[in-house]
């Protein structure tokens, strides 16, 4: 899962980024509000962590931009503004949660997990395709009633493909869902994940559309 972290305190941002990466998240970090607005215009995030006092554009500005795009991405304010009025204003702007500095990284992790659970509950029911059933909430995949053990990246690719099985998903779109900025990506990484998926679910369920990408197939 991909999280945007907008925080101008370098030390704190590095601590948060390192901590959440240990939880398995891909973190994109920006230290300016205008860069955060650009990021949400260009990418889809599973959660956004916003400091309210950013330079160039405030956390409030970023949240407004996100909601104007009708994105329901969970947003957690991480801020030193601790008055009741600050909290009320932040939540009324559309934030899903409000965490006052200083906070423990363990609590931040719990808040992120809580928001992701709530957001995933709105994703919809299990996805079905041919003999596959993918549960986006439990993060499980079964085939003919038997559980298929997938890695996190394999699961994310299959989820992306099964969401719109009739559509071709490009390599760039798959990389976007798997990696954060600055991550080293092997040139054949997606091909390797697809190969591994085919070994586990069968070679015919994922079709390569040469020059375009991949889609689900029952042929």
C-alpha cells in the first residue's frame, strides 16, 4: 500500500518513513505543500499523512484539493496544533483522524491501520474471476476453495487486474501500485511477479497484451 507523507520536519519525516516502511508500506515523502498537491493530482494513495503547517501550501489546502477531486482517501492530520478548535476545524475540513505531536510511532501505525480498515470496508465485496476469489479485506485469495499463498506484491498485482478484468493494465500502472518514489525497480520486476503469479494460479488466467500490458483471461 502507498502512503503520502507531507511533513517539513526532516528528522520526524525520516523517522515516520522508516517506521511505516517496516510495516510494509510504500512511502512518498514531500516537505512542501505544493509538492503534496502535485503528488495527489498524479497518484492515487491508500492514505495521506498531513502536517498542517507546511510551506507553500498548508495541510488544509492539500486536504481541500484532495476532496475537490472527490477522492475519499483517508487523511490523518499530524500536527502540533492541539486546541479543541484546531481539532474541530481539521475534522470538519474532511480529515479522517487527527494526531497531535508529539506522538508515538506505534500509535501512528495503529491509526493508519484503523483508517485503512475503514476505507477497505468501502471497497466492496470479494472479487470473483473464473475459479478465483480475492478478498480485499482479509487479503486472501482462493482457487476452487483452496487458499493460494501470495506475497504482498503478487496480491496487489492480482487485485489490480481483478478490479477491472476486461481492461488492460499497463506495466507503469502496476509499478505505480507497488513502489514508492526512489525505490529501485528491476527492469523485469513486473514480468517476474506475473511469472510467479501464473505458477500459482495457472498460466492462462493472466494474458500478456504485447506492447500494452496485462489483463485477466479465461482462454
